[in-house]
């Protein structure tokens, strides 16, 4: 597998040889000094170009980066919505190569670069033929650090957590596995993960990022809480799902009470008690027991 030095040299040398490309910059995890490097990190690269259309119409240039396994062009993937998009100013190629390297390449004209460059504080210039790129500070992930919750945010997520669990419960009782699973992952877990993030933020004085979709939770949670978090994932077996639901409730209770104490918020203890009882009552009902009517 080509290493980072080889890949960066390949990207820069390709840009130097192509007159359509006037500048190159990179962002993402490879510019973040706080992220451990590994072989699966993408190369998030932007080419500032004179135009995009010739790159789109004739893709032979892609072979210069290696043998493709697969490619996605996200700008044209409208999933059947027939959206009329303008590719003249900006266009993206997501490319996975046979040696495992992945380049997420964005083409953008100078006009778009002026609007976008430096908004992401993890931006790092790589090449600039015409001195187009404005001066920016060294890359930092400060924009991705955990943000302190407002009282309204805290109240919204605690309320949503307890309220939406009724949907998970009735999905299990009705033997509607896809509904129950998706309601748990899209409502319950969203609120849980938000609370995990805030709890970690408190412990780390809001100076860290927990990563996309909480990928660094394990790094920052103590073993006892991480073990509980692991148990919030379950199989398709309803008994196991119920076990995960109650572990999730207990973990949420611990974390959200800590967060409330730190910020002097009020934890909705009555919602907790009432919904916990409701969940236990539903769990003890026979599945899809039509005879109870």
C-alpha cells in the first residue's frame, strides 16, 4: 500500500502537470494533529481548477492515481429525485483504489474556493501556482470540539429520549422488528449519544472532539461506562433488545444526571420513573397479544 508521503507527492505532481489545476489543498483527518494516523484515512483533497467539465466528461485522468476498485460521483447521485444540478463550479469524485487508498477529490473553481477556503479550520494548502489561496492559520480541530449544551438543548434531548422509547416498546410488542430497531437507533440512540458527548465534554473541559458518530467514545469513557454502552447494541432477539433498552436507560440516567448537576439543569426524574414503569409493563405483556382485547 502506498504511504502518505507517496500519495501526497502523487497528488501534487499530478496537479503540477495539469494546467487546468491552479491550486491544491487538503482537509479532513489527515490534517488533524490530534487524530492517530492509520491506513484507512481518506485523502480529502480539493483541486482549484479553471473549469470542471473536461474532468467530468473524460475521466481517463483518474487512472494516474491507481487502479480503481470503485468510484462514486455524489453530485450526480440524486437517488431518482431528478434534481437539476450545476456541475460547472464544483464537482466531486470519491475514489477507492486497489491498494486500499481512498481519495475524496473535490473540483472547484476559483469563485467557489474564495467562498469556501478556510471555513474548515482543518484546511492545509499543498500547492498554489498563482498565489490564489489566502493565508490561513495552521490546521486545528477546534470547530469539532464538543460544545456546551444550552438548557433548552438539554431539556429537548432528555424529553425526546424518554418520550420516544414508547415507540420502541410498541414496535417490539407488535413484532415489528424493523420499526422497533429503527426507532431505537434514530431517536433513542441520538439522545443517548448527545448525552455521552456532553458528559465527555465536561470531563475534558470541552477541549476534545468525540469524532463523527461518536467514534472516539471508547477513548474517553471509563471502562465501566463503555461496557454499558456496548450493551446498548443488541441482536434481533426481543429479549436481548429489552435488556439493551434497560441498560440504555440506566446509562442515560447516569450521564444526564451528571450533566444536569454540572450545568445546574433539572433532570426530569418523573418522566424517568413513569416511562421506566411503562417500559417494564409493556415488556411483560405477551407479544402481539390480541386476546387482551
